[in-house]
C-alpha cells in the first residue's frame, strides 16, 4: 500500500504542475482561474477548515450551489485529510437531518438562506456551520480570503476515505458510500486514457457538482489531464451550442441530449469543433443516440457507473459505440453477469445480475457493516442490483434493475421514501411508486395509490402535500388513484405490472 503523501487525491491532482498559469476554469462572466489559483485557493480554504476544528478523517458536509468556491471546498477538504460529503441542493431540511445526523460532520457548509435551519440540525452533532452562496461568497470565503495560501497537504494512504456520497436504495434509508483516495484517483486516471483527454481539451461543464458525474468524473478527469473547463452554473442549451465552437468535450445526462435535439441550432456545423460527447447517469434511449448521430455526425459515447463504483464500463473511443449498450469494462475493472440467486456466472447473452470488481469499487457503506457484507460476494465482486447481459462482442447491456430504484434526470430516487410520505396522508390506504420511460428524464417518477372509499384524494392534493417534504427531483410527475394494486401469490405488489400499465403515459 502506498502510504506517502502523494496518495492524497489532492497531491495526485496537482503535484508536478509544470505551468501554474495554465488555465483550469473559465466562467461565463469571463473570469479565468489558473491551476496555480486553484492550488492557492485550496490552501487558503484548507487553513480555514483546520481553524474551524476539522481534523483528519472528519466529515465536511456541503449543500451549496455550483460555484468555483464550492469546487475549491471539495479540493480543500481532501487536501486537509478530511472526508467530503456533498449533498444535493434540492434536499429539504427534513431530508438533510438524516444525512447530517448519520454522517456526523464536524463542519456543515450551506447556502445563507438555509443557515438557521441547518444550525438547528448541526447542533445535534456539535458541528460548526459556514455559508457559501451561488456566487461563491459567504462566511467561508470571507475567512479564506484572509488566510495563508501555504498549506502542507495532509498525508493519506490509498485506502483512506476521501468522500462519502449518499446513494438511494429501494428499502430503508439512504446509504453512505465510502470512497477512498485511490477509488477516485485510479478511476480518473483510467478515464483520461480511455477517453483520450489531453491538456488541449476544453470541457463544457454543465453538470451539478454534488453528484459523482459532475464532481468526480467531469472535474477530476479534467484536472488530471491538465485540461480546462467552462464552468456553467446550470444547463442552458442555447449557451452550450455557442460554446461548442471553442470546446472539445461535453459530459451530460440524457436530458442534455434530448433538449439539445429540440434546438434547431444543433447541426453538424455547430458541433464540428467538438471531439467527444459523453452520456451517463441514466440510460440513453437508442432513438436519442441515433438521432444525435444523424443531426451532428457524432456518436454519443455512453458509459456505465454508480455512486459506489465510479465508472465501470465505457463504449470505445475508437470502434462502434453501440446504441443501448454501455460498452466494455474499463482497464482494471472486471464485470460479470451472474444468477441472482446462486451467484453462478452466466454465459454471454444471458440476462442476470451485473457484478463488478476493481480499484474503483467503494470501501463499503458508512456505519452499515451488515449491509456492506450483503452486497459483496466472497471473492470481492460488488453486486450492483442492475440486471443486464454481456453480448458476444463483450459489450455490456443494462436491461433493468433488480431493485426498484428509479433514475430520473440522472438522480437516484428510491420509491420507499416517497411511498412512506404518501402512505401517511389521510385517506390513503397504500401506494406504489415506480419509474416509467420519460423522453426528457429517462424515467418519470410515478405514484399509484389505493384510497379509502369516499376519500378526497387527488393528484393535485397529493402533490401539494408532498411539496416541501421532498426534493423536486423526487416529486411524482403523475399520480393515479386505483381500486387495487396488482399482487403476486405472496401478496407482494407487482411493480413490473404497474410499469407495463403506465409505460406510455409520458409519450408525446
């Protein structure tokens, strides 16, 4: 095991910078941040973290809007030897209480608008609170601006934790996936090579940075390649089309591609400067893949990853990028398909459970040793919960999920949480939440309810009751009231039948 200082992800990202004046980040206001600036700012913020009592191994939780300062907070946390805990900006205080009390961070960073509510929660775990707004200003940056830029990066080993990301399941509460310095560094290095990133690349970065895709894939890969990124606060199709004239790569979720296809400005000429379009976080419809190729002359490169594993597979840079497939295992990653009941490896073209193993696979679930043990085979393979197959050319195909996880707009949504909220409403007997195909979001969150006779429950009343209780991306897009839910002989709700019943509701 490497136990030297350079095992720290920050050291691996920035040691050996040959030109500190090389451009790292450009913002839409024209401001430019160099690699030297990033190192200096991370040093200042790391000094503030230490001054606020953050110790090696402590968690630093952040629910902040996307900004360069928010990215610097991630880098500074890792540099200080702490563990970064990004939280979706859509989470309500009701949801945040679970994450904060479970992870027990020593510091929570939030938007000033949520300061009072966060303080109440943070007090339960004796955490300090700092603020950071959408423009990158707040108490945290005010202190950092006055701090020393020099900071000795805290030595970390390969297996020490760098981040915890909470992921959704279909039962119980969210689980904290523990990711080590080597999990993140090894995967990023692999992707730099596989996707042919160089210091000449310019990435259009329109993804959120509280999620694996925007934080660890887009940001880390760009920095490891010594490339630069145009850092956008949100997805703006018109702006992105203009930026393609001087960018080379875009990473997006399927929603990016479907919305860009709706823009008449998307042409072969508009995309001629680009070398690569990457899609992930949710399945890209084969029709979308084919339409994009026809309009632009570019084949989208689809890949497959998870919060727990970073990236596992990718369609090839050279070679066929097969619509509906997620490509081959990345170098150093092993993927197999097994019988879900016995764990026996299955032959090519046979549908079963996707299992993965490699340096990218997480260390386990935070404070859930039994859950961790249950999700790993004795030989170290992680059971993803995704159903799929490997075809006779070695391409992996994801065909569904063994668990009823819904992925909407690239975000994981687990039905149990929404069902619990709905079931508690007056007049509701029971509910089932499913995901069904949605052109824009990949899957649309859909609720099916059984109510007491005569109960005054409607789609509008359910949505009104959920508003403020759940993050917007978890909110059902449609609510249906039925007489009964389909069940099997054991009494279990058959969500596969519900998915089939409502599969066309979001079609135009």
